[in-house]
C-alpha cells in the first residue's frame, strides 16, 4: 500500500512542478487508497479510528496553515498529506512533513542566495513531501 501511495505522491509531485497545482484526481486516488488501508487496519485490528484520525492531523494542520497564510501554502498540499496519513501512519506523516519543510527551506535558501528566486517566488511543495515520505519509508523499513 505504501509503495502505491508513494507512486501517487510522485505523480502529484511531477504535476505540481509542471503546473503549480495538485489535481483533485490524485488527491481522490490517494484518499481512496487510505480508506482501503484504514478499512484493512480496522478489520484486522492493527489500527484504531483514533490512530487513523491522528494520521490525518498533519495534513489538516497544513490545510489550516493554507487558510491562515492566504494560500501561501496550497490547500492541495495539506489535502494530499491528509489523504496519505492513514496509509503511512501519524508518526511517518508528521516526520515526513517536518522533513519536507526542512528540505524546502534548504532549497529556498539556495535559490534566494543564488538570485534565482525572490521572496515572492512560489515553489511546489509536493516534490519535497514525496521525497521526504519516500526517504522516511525506506529509513523505517
């Protein structure tokens, strides 16, 4: 399941780089995968409703940040993270988000210092999220 979810994240990342938008199709596909993953976890008693909801919190926090920042952070980024949460679990979702923020800060600093971007330049976030989730998934397993 995690590999399929990572594949959806990578596809969404490529689209985010090209268009600076995240298609609701990829969010819906990822959400469907999460519903299946949650149903399996609840059925075989390896997960709880509380754990599934907790796994969606980092994404919900990112959506809230989007609202508070007037879309400086895209809501699609948060929706995609919320959709991936039940597949990866709350620890991986939170660690992946923090790692993605760190990676994007490094790249942003390099772009600013090199003069290739300004303060108002928008960079896609999903590629950082996909990279972080991939690295965290490999590091944990």
